[in-house]
């Protein structure tokens, strides 16, 4: 009977190791995705600022052309 208990314990330990490895991999992917999202947000903010500046320049140029 003890042999069956040990076999089950070994099976559970193997499953535990597999699940821990899977959790670690998922955590690493989530962290990588969080970094990607942060970078995209910074790029978006920079692009929005550049667009605002370009619109201001275009407005001034239009006003000067009409003067």
C-alpha cells in the first residue's frame, strides 16, 4: 500500500512542478506585455504631442498666408 501512496505523491509533486513552471511562464508573459503596453502608451503620448505641435504650426502658417 505504501508504494501506491508514494506513486501518487510523486505524481502530485510532478504536477505541482509543472503547474509552477506554467505559472512562472504566464507571469513572465504578463510582465512582458505590461512593459509593451507602457511603451506603447509613451509612444502614443509622444505622437499626440507631435500632432498638437504640427496643428499649431499649420494654424500659424494658415494665418500668415491669409494676412
